[in-house]
C-alpha cells in the first residue's frame, strides 16, 4: 500500500471520517477484469446510495477515457432533482490545485515568480521572509484562519459549525444564498489578511522550516491573483482555466457570486437539513471551486497534455519541497505527493462536501470521488475503491 501524506481536515471532519459502520467494505477479487470491477464498484455505490450512505459521483478513467463515470442520489435537500454528470460539486480543499494552477499561469505570463515575497503584493503583510512558494507548499508557518476567525463577532456560529459539522446559517437563514451578504457580514479576503496582520505573533515557525497545512496561505494566493490581475479570482479562473478547457459546469462559487450563475450547483446536505455554506464563504482559494464529474475528465486531459502550462512549469507543482532543515515535504503546489511513486492526490471537506482526487501519470489512472451529504463513511468508501484500483491497474 502506498504511503501517503495526510491532509489534515478540521477536527469535525476527522471525527466524521473515522466513525465507520461495521462490515462496511467492498470485496473485489484482485484478478478480476477492470470492466467487471467497475460493474461491482458501480453496484456497490448504488446500494450505498439507496441506503443514504453515499450521495455523489465517481470517475475512474484510464489514459483520459472513463471506465466508470456515474452519479448517485440528488442535488437538493428535498431529493427531487437527481444528480447528473453535469452537476457541479463543491470541491473544498481539492480546489487548491486550481488556485495553484492560476499562480503557475501568471508565472508563465511573466507576472510573478514563486520566490517573490508575499509583502510585494499584499500591503502590510507582516512577514518579510514568506514567499509565494511557501504559501503554495504550506511551509509559511501561517496559522489557519479557521482558528483566527473565532476572535470575530460570529464566534458562536463558527464554533457551532466546527463542533457539529452543520452550518448554523443554513438552519436559521432561508433565503437565496446570493442574498445572504445583503443581510449579514461575510468573510472577505481582506479580512483574512487583517487577521494575519493583527495576530502576527501566532505564526508557528519561520518560512521554509517545515510543512504545516494552512488554508490561510491559499486564500492569500487567491488574493495575490486578484492584486496582480485586477480581476476577481472567480473571473480569472473562468478566463484562464475553465473557459479555455470548455469546463462548462465548473467555476468558483461563493457568497459573492451572482445569483443563477451555476444553475446545476449541488447543494450540501446533512440528512434532512441543508448544509451548504457558512458566513466564511465570502472567500476563495483554499476552496470554493465547483466542478462536475464530467469536467474532471477535461481537467485530467489538460494536465496530461500540458494545455495550460508547460511540462517544466507543472513539474514544479509535483516536486517535493526541501525544508531549511534539510527534510523533504511531500506536498507540491496544490497536490499531495507520494513518497514511493509518481502518483498525486488531494482530499477536501467543507460543510456537506467531502471530496478526493487521485492521479497516477505512470499508468494513466484518474480517480475522483465526490459526496455532498456530510458523509461519515466517505473515507472508508474512497479507501475501499483505491485498494481495488491499486490491484487492477
């Protein structure tokens, strides 16, 4: 079994994904033909969906051609709108590879360099030693903003979300999500920068010293993209990634997005409750990208063919980081790296969404698993499928 870099979730998601039901496993013979294995995986997910233990989508592809691409369940809390291959799922932290790609595109356009200092772009940024590369590789030492926002006035709502995994806003507020900002304060990228400045003494270590997963860094990367381009992060990704790749059901969505932009957006749920956004969803970069399972094929092919950036530039994204202590950190630019083969992956979790992507350039395998139902069994499901993929490909 491959050794993997652990992607740290919030404690609530660690709790959810560690509580598995007994006898919860997928049994597939290692000598089974791939197409028969796909039939078994498909049937298993259908059964789980009927038992309301999975609500989402799967893609398993080899060399850009799908062996299995399917959806299971519904895109709304009322369970009246079946999911389709065009339904747009919240990616949570799987979004980070798109943020990183935005930075790589700007690097190729000559508009920034990875070793430029963050304070060159963000006024009053308090640390002179942190570079863009440090943000990309989670080696900046910045604390996660999820802890810092507890100092703000929405403390009670945030604590409730972190403790239960359920958005309190979705219980209280019943209007259109795009109108939430008209009635309530929402978190903005400038707020994140202000928190970093105000609580600068809470930095964990000096730049480059070691790896420590930090969503704060990726929010600041999105903010740097806005400062460099003069566009919103949302518009920049549309212009430079999603539109050129014809990813028609993919974009950034947050509480600043205009109403109706993503007509087939999947709503996060938690049993019979909406679990779709919080007041913190006015930002992007660490999350907020939505992609359909169908569009992941286009994304994978673009990465394989170097459609957006050159191969040499993308290799920076999949190269381990050597710390100032001489240690190797197996995290590139928006991708977790294997320490014993060339595969890369990433996981994510936020409100109802739990997500995972795995790519292996050596054998051409792509595996994407998405769920929108605050699924406590998600990690077990993904690991069961991965075990099979390791055997049959």
